[in-house]
C-alpha cells in the first residue's frame, strides 16, 4: 500500500490503521508528483490517494497511474463526501472512494480484492 496525502498526521494515522489490519505499507507520498514517482519505484498493489493535493489533484494522478503496464488499484479518499465528486468519480479509473471519516482496512479490502 502506498499512502498519498499532504498531511503528515493523516499519513501517520493511516499507516498505523492499515498496518494494524494486516496491510503492508510500502511508502508514503506528499503530493501528486511524488505519488507518481513512488508508485513507479515501489510498484504497490494499492494506492490510497487523497483527491486534494497541493500540486496535481488525485484524479490526474489516478489517470497517470492507470497508464502503467501493471497499474495499482487506486482508491480515492477525501475529507469531503462522494457527492462532492460524483461526476469525476464516475469517470475515474479508481476502484472506488472512501471518505476519510470511514477509512478502514475492511473498506479498503472490499474495493481492491
């Protein structure tokens, strides 16, 4: 699992949560450019990707990652709910969306397995 979010505290809490639920976190990224770079380098099976990043938005990053030879399963997340992104989520190649308030290993596994 690669965790992408510009907030250090969120990345730390997400890492703790997912590692406690049996996921292997292979890395973290703070923005869209580093997410693309880390995904190419680390080749994670899953990327948890915040939509609101300081450089590229998560939809752009997801589109870029989906063009990889063996693309990771991308799950988008945000502090906003899905209704804020309804049209874009429907057009996205992401496996799904989980609001940050509902993040769990079970929710993530349901979208990527």
